[in-house]
C-alpha cells in the first residue's frame, strides 16, 4: 500500500541502549487537525493523520447521519490555504437535504483518544432508521482467522511508525477490498466508509470490517450506519458496543488473534450452526 503524502514526519531523538546514548532520526505518524465545513460553516474538527481526507469527510457525513447517499453531495473539495500552509479544511456542498450547521443541536469534536462523542444512547442510533443488516451474509471461521495478518501486511504507515490504527474491509471470501490508516480508529473507519461512498460501492451488506484497536461504541455505530453486518477487532469491545450490537443485529467479534476469537453478538454469521446450541 502506498504511504499517503504528509502521513509521516521525521524528527531527531536521543536513544539510550545498553548505557550508550546516540542521536538518531525517528519516523512519526503525523497528526494534524482537519476541519470539515458544510458550505462555509464549520461542522467539526478532528485530529487525524493526513491522507484520504475527502474520504474521511464523506464517511463522517454518512456515519453521523447527515447524509444517506453520495447523491446528496454536490461538491467535496479542499479549501485552498491562505498562507501557503498545508490544507487542513474540507468544504462540502450538500443538496437535497434540510441539514443546517446553525440548527445542529450538538457540537462535534473528535479526538484521537475518545472518538466521536455526542450520541449518548442506543436509542439515538435506533431512531436514525438505519438500513437493515444482511442476515444472509456469513464468513467461515478459518477465513476470519487469516484476516489480521492480511491487515498487518497492508499497514504501510504502521510498519514504519508503530503508531497508527487501521480499518480494513473484506468480502466473504476473505479478500481485502480496502484498508485505511489513521491515528484515530474512528477516522480510519470513516475513511473506509467514505471510500466506498465515493467509489459507489455502497451498500456494504456483503462485507466485514476489521479494526486494529478496540471495538468501541463509536466504531459499532459507524459500521451500522454503513450497513456492514460484521465488525471484528483485534482487541476488546466496550460494554455499550456489545449492547448496541445485540439490539440492532450486528455481529461483533473481539480478540481476533491467531486461531481464537470471541463472539459477543450475532454469532449466526460466523459460527457453525451446530455450535450455537451448546451452553
């Protein structure tokens, strides 16, 4: 996978090793703010790793329920920087929507540590009228166990910095469809969803989403918004993510490592039928 422009920064550091100190260079994952505007009005600021920013903006609009399809985006563009600095503003022109930033009752602020905040309850997600998840989509456990190694092999920036999250989209045969990296796990997911939206790959009902970090509530609600029926993570899910998955029919998998994984909800999509009747 090609490393996105501006996703890496080089810095001078001092390394201590076995009592010896030396000056050397270190490669860091870049972190910069991205402001998303609807028209000329600011909607949100997220700390992200530069790269695939238009996908990030498009994915955020869909997973936060501001739009339902790419047809509602009239234009998606970078705002030219005023001083020759880096462009960290994306402007979106919408059509066929009643959305207004001024009428928005909640303010978004996305931080790399906490994810998108503002939806305090599962009821708020349910009331959005999300699309029905594909109950016929299933994946074999043997295929599932191969996915983390595929994801790791495609993490171009992580392999050089050790400091990024990743999200990957797979089909039912375990073929990698797309992968995105970001310092914020929620941003990586929005980049994946935005890619699918802009490439006219929606809906994603026949796909699985794998994330490198924990399966938190904000990741689960984004998977639901994109119509993805299976969400798997290398680490643990949160309690609220489990409740959300069980109520809305999402298959939620955690601790996908080696030849082991834990199914917290929707086991019918990934476990043999006979095993589901066991205590």
